C-alpha cells in the first residue's frame, strides 16, 4: 500500500479495536508513520497486553480481507 493506504489501513484497524472496546486511541500520532500506538506503562498488567494480541490479529485479518 502507498502511504495514504497504509494510514487508512491503520486507522481502520484502530477504529475496529475501539469499536470493540479493547483499545482506545490506538492510532499512531499524525506526525508518525502509519501504524498502531500501544502504550504499556508500569500500571498495565501483562495479562491485559496478552489479551489484546488476539484482538489486533482479528482486526488485522478484517482489514486485510477488506482490501479485496
């Protein structure tokens, strides 16, 4: 994908995660390359991060399937 396509893909992925209530505001910063931003501070439990991974994989698969 070109950069605009990458940005749209990452936004869609982030939006899916937010819609499911598993990650809020996971889109990368506007000035950063397209991608996800997953902040893991000392107060975040390891199990919560582990639980997020299958959701990211699911959202990625949905986005890929929509590329057609």
